[in-house]
C-alpha cells in the first residue's frame, strides 16, 4: 500500500491539485481535509488547503514534504468546502483560487484563526475620576461618558461614538480606560431587542411561508422600496434563527450596507451583528469570519464576499436587492454571490430569501417556472405613499446645465415646502467631452483609444482637469487645441459637477451636496456627507451612488436627468439595468408620510421602455423584456460564457481566442447532435472597449439553450487553453454567466 499523500489546492491559476507528503513524515489521513498547510513551491512558500488525501499521482518518494500545518483542525470542511468545490467546477476555475477568494485575507496569508472574544471598553478607577477634566465635546470625553457606567462592546461603540478607536487608545495610554473581554456573546449587544411593527397581511403571509419552510426553500420577496422587506427579514431572523440558536446570513449590495442599516439590525435583534465588508480592516474581517466559523456569530451582515461565511448552525440566508450588480465579482474568480447563496442554501438545507423591488429577469424567470416561491408586498408599509411619476418632455426647450426651467421651478417649489430634492445624473465629472469648437478635435484618452474607437476624457474640477473614467489617467486641460491652436475649447455635455454648479448658483439659500464615489469611498463617507444636509431643505446631486442606501425621510422630489444614453445601448441587459435604476431612484422619494414626486426629464418620452415602465411599472416592463429575451435567445433563456483576452500587442488577444474558438468548436462537435446544434461559438470580436489602459482586448462568447452542453464544452477545453502557446502572450479569463457583454 502506498502512503497516502495530501492533495492540496493552491492559489495558482492552474486547474489541478498538488501532491505533497504530510509534514513531519506522517501519513495523510482523511481528517486532514480542510486544514490549511504551508508548502514549498519552487523558491516560494504558499498557503494551501487540503482538498483530499489518497495515493500520489506520480512517484511518491520524489514528492516534497509540506512544511507545517496552520490549523489543528479543518478550517474548511463539510458544506463550505463542498460548495467551493461546486463553484470551482461551475466556473471552471482552480479550487485553490476559489478557496483563497472565500477566505478573508489574513487567513489566506496563513495567519491563525483569530480570537473572537467580544472586547469592550470601560473606564478604570482613575478614569472615573478624570472624566470631568476631559475637554467638553472632544472624542475622548464622549467616549469616556459612554463607558463610564459599564463596559460597552466595540460593536456598540462603532454606533455610539464616531472615530472612537484613537480616543480609546489615548485614554488607555493615560491609564484612564481599559479593554476587557466580555463573558458570553449574549452580553455583547447591550441593547435589548426593540419591538417590531405588527406585520401587515402581506408581511404576515411572507413570514408564515418562511416559518413553515422546511429544508431548502428559495423565496423571491418582491416589494417596492418601503414595502417592509427589511422588516420581514428582521422578524424572520428573530423567529426562525435567534429563537432556535441558528445563524442568519444577510447579503446586502456594496452601497446598501450603511451604518444606519447595521444600527437597525443591532437595535432590533438585540444580539451582536457581525459585519463583513471591504471597509473593515483585515483583522476585523478575519474576526467576523472566525466568529461565524465558531458558530458564535448569530447574525452576519455583509457584502458580496460574505457569501462565503461559514455557517455551522445555519438558519436562513437573505440576499437583499438581489438584482444588484455588485453581487457579481468582475475579476479573479467571477462568482455571483446570489447564485452562490442559492447553492449554499441548498447544501445547508435552509430557506433563502431573494428580496428586491426590481428582481433580476433571471430570478423572475425562475419564480415563474415554479422553482422559487414568489411572495409579494404590493403596498408601502405604514402610511407611506408611492411617488407620482411624471415624464417631462424637454424637446425644443432651453436647458441650463442640462436642466429645463420647469424642472428648476419644481425644485424651487419643493424647497419652499421645506423638502429635500435629489437630482440624479448618471455621469460624474463636469462634462463628458472637451471639444474644439474650431476644428472638431476632442480630448481622447491615449491609453484607451484606438483609431476606430476614441474614448473621450471627462472634464473635471470645473473645467481644469481631464480624467479617463476607464483607466484613471489624468492630465490638465490644454491651454489651446493641440490640433489647430485655437482657444475655443469647450466642455460638451453635462456631468454632476456642472449640475451642482448651476444649482448652487441658483439656490444659494440651501445646501447643495454632490455625492460621488470619491466622497463616499471612506467608511461612513456617505452618512457623513448626508449629515451635512440635516433636516432642512436642500439638494443632493449624484450618480447611482444615491439610488439606495441611507434613508432620506425629507426627500420629496427626485429629478432624473440624462438617462437618454441608456435607452439606446447595444448591451442586451442595458434596458433591465436602466429600468431597475429608474425604479430604485424613484423609490427614494416619499418614504415618509408625505407623498413624493419623480420628474423624468427626457428627449424620448415615447420610448417604449419609459412608456411601459411608467404605465405598468416594473412588472409590465419585465414581462415585455422577458418576451424579447426569449425571442432573441438571450439569458435567462440561454446560458452564456465569455472568454476575454488582453495583451499589450494588438492581434494577440484575437490569436489566442481564435485557437480557443477552434478548440470549442472541436469539443462541440463531439457532443450529442442535439446539444451541439444549439451551442453557438461567436467571435472572437473586439471587446466593447477594444483598448483599455494600454491593453488591446477581445472576447469570445459561447451560448447555449441548456447548461449541460455549455459546461461539457468548457470542461473539455479549459485545461488545453492553459497550455496553448498563444496563452502565454495574453492575459485571459473565463466568465461563466457574464453580466457585462
Ligand atoms: P424595505 O426594506 O422594503 O424598503 P422597510 O422594511 O425598510 O422596507 O420598511 C419601510 C418603513 O416602513 C420602515 O420605516 C419600517 O420601519 C416601516 N414598516 C415596515 N413594516 C411596517 C408595518 N407592518 N407597519 C408599520 N410600519 C412598517
Ligand atoms: Zn482645434
Ligand atoms: Zn483611459
């Protein structure tokens, strides 16, 4: 009998496991599966995860020995490892890369699983006497007052005292405060659970369905913004999970995870809520993950990658705003968190709730086919009224910074009534193009443009800077036209900066705030910005950053301008995205007692998308759109995979994709005739942006009415693609179920 060896998944772009002898000359045992181990790899050391044990593939004595175990017991085992293996097969990606995506960075690097004791802060005896001596209103003083009576957990301090950590360290250094460990997780939340609202009839029906669900049960919870979906999540978590000591995992979109939302969960559930998102430090993320792994974290709320949180005592998974684009990872392992959530819920045997006001067409299609239960919340909860939507035809009307006089009057009226106004424009910067009025030259990004496909640089900083939104390159606006030396360089078109400039000039009596990705990149950035608006009248200008997130009870008017570009996009998903965006932005209006209004300014009032959406709502749109997708053979009626390639040198991406296409066609021809006929290999063609950041880019699309044929072809070709000589000259990737074509 040969000695069993470790089959290790390593974070390398190679679709295979690697054999090693177990450390210290001990034979591998099945119980090693799921343990992290450090191994030599060429001159380097890597951290891998044992995926299997068994006889070595080659000559055992020649194998290298693993250096050291990192975990005394398996870290990834049972369901989580099985789901990662499923995902690796589905995405045709190396298991090692999937696992390293699933682990928080600190664990990926090989650090030990952190201590998850709940830490809290309390004043020392010296501190008790010194509080009144601290500067009034300063952070140390506010912190000291919060922790004067009893120890307060760090979670809770995040909500109570903004930026408390440096203050805590300074109090600690002076011997005034100390960090202590709370005994049981139950103590850590501090606040008792607040009472929820008595559910209305539709909420009650949804809760009943979730209460009685047994095993895997996917549920689409469709309800407009403000219809009380979050309330359903909260009560389902309280009833189904907390009452029975089970865990709940709640996924939210990247910009949906506001401090407000976390505070609502903490206040209402009365247990610690563990956050998992990119705004946390590596250490904080590893701690939340470890708390989930130990079963201590009862409620985990996080963005995309939180879908990999371990759930040893699973009770419920929620995917809020399931249609949101941020659930799809766009580089590396290109998973879709909603789909992974479904796979995990099935493996764990728990219900999974997909919530949205604007469900993705994939999800609606599954609900219609009876694969998901479909629950609806048709009205707004409490006494909130739905907003009134008005399509505002601006053809032939004079515009200032892209805004019509009627729109500006409506803004004035809303402000005079004490309300707040949101102006939504899906382009950041001052103007999308800088044009020479004398010769027609326009500023194009040198790193992203080709002769046939120039990519304009956006004018920023009130007209002083040019910036490329695709590669980030920046330069000053030239003094004169580089082609004809004319001084007649003019910003063309309108971005949010220009709208802000006009509104600030016209409505000088109220705050005008522009929100973009730069102002909200910092943790709590959006909340901090919005706080500047206060309770009084004011105007927010922004891009889709403002489509959701923070509650704005004073918002009475939403102006949507410049959506016309989106009406005529070539991407077959553009209509869906635009419809979702319009409904989501509109949903921001009138969340409190007063009804809101939405003004949709357009040059194409008769466009079918707007007609259907305004006349019949999202469902009417979705019905029409699904019909068109079916007729055209697009997802969800077909399944796609996309191979992308890029290289410094033009032609090389195409050469690689040509070879890939030939391999796919050959594999297709080996399929049973019926499957083979329906599978299409299209391309290679230039990418929608044929060049970006200096790289030439091309793509190849595979499409098939059924998944089995598609996956059979991918499975047959993928290892060979890694070995193609052309592959060495490009960067390539496979995207299964691509979202952006
Ligand atoms: P959604 O998640 O669908 O946007 P929320 O759950 O946030 O909706 O609810 C919107 C508002 O209505 C919140 O302020 C919430 O407290 C309130 N609400 C929810 N359910 C009820 C109810 N049954 N009765 C009264 N108010 C409710
Ligand atoms: Zn010129
Ligand atoms: Zn560029």
